[in-house]
């Protein structure tokens, strides 16, 4: 027996489990991919090895990314543009370093969070004699079933973790948009409330001013008035009436056109001044 406090040799099942875990290589990485950036990864692979590349965009923009896989000779084995998730399986045609890259160069201001799982090789049999002609024992069959079930559990856990991270990212983005929209609505309501209190005062002043001007014109009905137009024309006549838009009805109208000051006669100037004085006095 081994001395107290020391551990004896590992059971055969644990040794086989450790050997099976070390036989196949797998890389699972979650990384940040900035905007206008490209990230590449390299893996040494032996000829005839079966490999699987699986990736998914967790956060950022439209949840898409460019992916490219090349062999040691630079031949493109896989190329996809703006993919949210995908899986690609291939068998290495030669020994060497294989390169796979993720690109976010098409995005100008959004960065992405990308997860990928790159598996090199297949899991060996749990027992060296698993492929023998004779049937497995009940203990071996139970171990194989548990092993396969645990692999499925790991895959499901990874899948649900990715979905949970993606859902959290969408919820946070939606919360930010709702917050900005609420701030915008508050500003609009504030502007509208101020406008409702300010515009009626201005309308009231304009209305009062229009009423005063209407009263002033109303006092001139039946009198001769002198109207100075914006153009080089002035009108003198007797006011008979007007409407709400101050469109006037005159009779005995005289029009004066002035092209230049030198065309004015002294008699005309005296006559116009007299009319203006009479209109003010009335």
C-alpha cells in the first residue's frame, strides 16, 4: 500500500480519459474585433487531419463579419462575406501552417465581438479496444454513453452562453435607444409647451395691431388719402371702403409715376406735400 498521505496510481478509466482529451486539439476564443480591423490566427496541422472551424458574431453592428481560411500555399479553402455565423469542415491536404482571418474592414464605426471554435483532429475511441469485433462490456458501454452525453452537454452550454451574450447585447442596445428616444421626446414636449405659451402672445399683438390699423383706416372713409406704393408709384383718391385684408376701394383716383427725381415738377411736389399734410390732419 502507498504511504498515508500519498495518492496511488490513477484508475485506468481516468488515464484513458486524459489521453482522449489530449489527442484532439481544440481552440475556443472570444475576442474583440475593432472597426476597420483584421485579426488572423495560425495553426500547425498535419496532412490528412480533419478540422472544423465554427464561428459566431456575438455583439456589434449587424452581427456580421468576413471570414477567410487559407492553406500553407495561400490557396483559399473557405471565404464568406458578412456572415453572422457559420461552420466549415475540411481535411488538411498537406503539412504546414493554416491561416484563418476575421475581418471587420467594411465597418466604419462599430466593433464586433467574435467567438470561434477551431477543432483539429477527431476524438479517439474512449477505449483502445472499442473497435474490436467483440461487444463492449456493460461498464464500457455506459462509459461511452456518458462520454458522448457530456460532449453534447458541453456543446449545448457553449451554444446557450453565446445566445445569452447576444441577447444581452441586443437588450442593452435597445435600452440605450429607448433612453435616447425618451430624452428626445422630453425636449420636444418642452419646446412645444414653450411655443404654446409664446405664439398666442405674438398672435395677440399682431391682431391688436391689425385692429388699430383697421380703426385708423376706417376713420379715413370718405376722405382723400395719399397711398405710397413700394414701387415708383403713388396714388391719391377718395376712400370708399376696405376689406379685412385692407384692400381699398377708391374713386377719383390720380396716379403719380416717378422715374427719377429730375422728372418731378415743383407743382407736383407741392401738390403731393399738401395731400400728405391733409391726410395726416384728417
